[in-house]
C-alpha cells in the first residue's frame, strides 16, 4: 500500500514507557490522528494523566518483569479488540564509568532496555503478526556510536537494534513489519537527567557532540514511520547519514573525547547519578510470584 495513502485511524497501538517523554507525546499524537492507544509504564500518576488526555486504558508495568509484560499485553489486546502496533519505548539511562562505576546501574539498564524490549516484542509478536501489523523498537544513535560514560546505555541500545533486526525477518512471512528508531538527543527528561551531568560536560570540554533537538521532530518522524510501517525511523534527519558510516563516526567521537576523558572519569566516579526513571527493586525469583494487580482503566 502506498505510504502516503495509509492512515492511523483505527489502528490499535500499545506503547510502553508512556508516562513521560517520547511515550507520552507519541500517545497524544497517535490519538489525535485517530489511533486507539493503550499505555503501559511506571509512574502511575503521570501515566494516568496521559491516559486521561487520550481516553486510553493503562497499566503500571515493570517491563523487566516478563510476567507483568505478558499480563499487560493480554489485557491491552482484550481492551482494544486486537493489536496492530506495538512500540517498545520503555528505557532508562545513566552515565557509568565501566571501570569504577556501580555495576547495579549496568545491570538495571540492561534489564529495562534489553529484557524489557525483548519481553514486549515477544508478548506482542503473535498479535501483530498479520498484514497490517507493525512492531517498533526504540533504539538510539548511541546504539550505533558509543561515547564514553554511556557504555551501559550504548550496549543496551545496540542490543535493541539487534532485536528489531532479527524480529523483522521472523515475522515477515506473516505480513508484519518491524522498525527500529534511532534518535540523537531529543528534548526529554532522559536527555536532561541522564546526560546533563558534570562528568558529561567535562568529557566534551564545554562542547557538544550534537544539539538537543525539539521533541516534536522525533514525534513527527515517529508518526510518519508508524503510518508507513517503516524499517528505520530517525530524528533529527542527519542521523540517517551517520548510521551507514558508524565506524568512522565512532573514531570521531573517540578523538573528540580524548583530551578530557581522565577528568571526566574522575568526576563521574564521585558524581551521584541515578537512572532517569526510578525502578522497582528486582524481585527475588526464588520467592512465590505475587498476585497480579487489577488493571486500571481510564
């Protein structure tokens, strides 16, 4: 079908990480375009406010817990009468020196960003495996080009890219399509809280690798890409030119950071920086699983 003639009207969409940032803004945009959205995430007050604005069912969900993800996907399918689009958007970030940093930050980043994406795509996969189905994994330019202090985040987003690329081949026979989104710094809480640190400023020597891009540019790109079931979505536009030359871009990043890295590492090992979204404590898998919480609908 011609991409220009496709419409979002009536499309049934599940978005994770929908309490703030990209997820919340995208939910409002898709709702405005006639889609029927369902929302999942942490921060129930924020999530409820977003759901109220778009008249959507919503559920609190720790995407690093496979059982919770399975239950939310099942509930969303029931609430919407099926599923056409799943957007694996939930993610966290925090600066982390790989040597001397807190391993718990690395572990939790991978639990949310990698396992959370896998659990979401795994659970939603059977439901979007039809001719109009589409899955979108939210990666990052950081998954292709890897700055210092972002080893955990970059590793997780590189894995997200791999999951999207592998799933694309596995569901093609059912008529579904899979996209991967790559963003440079968008104007979100994740950017300001995760990357706006003293150590990051020191690493760049007062410069910036990229300018922070208004969030609307990312949402515009997502709207176009979801409508067309695109293989790749980027924002800002120039990210599309970096991806094919990522090896060269990596070398540029390394040279740019070389003169200030020692001071940046010293600051980072002392600077107290948590994940961009507070996470529940990992559940002890040896304990009995708790009773599921009832769903909350707007």
